[in-house]
């Protein structure tokens, strides 16, 4: 587990990523450009323990992890911490198409541009600070951001055209 503190933290982010290069990129961008305190682990079981014991402002997880998928991690974390925003990343477009709408809060396709990573994190953190934890239930689904492509059917499944 790696903890990368920021001198003037904008928030605490728990990063779950098994790809060392991606983890290094996310940590660097989020700490040096975003001012966040980032704690990284490649082990989703460790992440689950940390997510339920410590206060976090955002969970950033890969979809494909060893031993537990990012979606399984998200489900377990949401049962204990329903107000915690979750940003999920994946290099696999087809996997993203099968996730329930609004679950997680943001879906980003790898490789993630640094600016998009930062703007999405800032949006989720701002929303997290304004939404009261008790207002978030398992049925609460905020809009999904960072979908891979509007043409992949994801938006039409999540936001059907109104008649």
C-alpha cells in the first residue's frame, strides 16, 4: 500500500489499481496536479477493509482486479458506505456496457487523460460534499460521467429519450 500525502489536501482518495503504471499515473496526477491525498493498494480485500474503517472522499477503482472485481468491491463498499462516491476505470469497453446505470458514479475508459481524471474527481467530490450521506440509499443513482462513447448504447440505456 502506498500513501501519497499532499501538502494542502483537496480530499482523500482510495485508489485500487493492480497495474503499476496506471497506479503511478493516477497517484501522480491526483496528488501533484489535484492536491489530493491518495492511498493506493492493488489488493481489493485491503481496499475493502480501508474503505469501511477510514473516512474517504472518493474511491477510484479498476474494474478488473485480482481476487475480486471492481464491481464486487463497489457493491461491498456501498453496503457499508453508501454516500462514498466511486469512480471506476477500465480498458475494456464491453465490460463497461454491462454495468448498471449510475453505479458507479463515474466510468472512465483507460487511458484516462489527466484533465478528465481531475475534472471528474473534482465533480464527484463537490457532489459528495453537498449530498447528505443519509440521502443516499441503494436506490440513489447520480448521473454517470465519463462513459466511453455516446454511440455504444450506454447513454440510451441510462438516459432513455423521453417521449
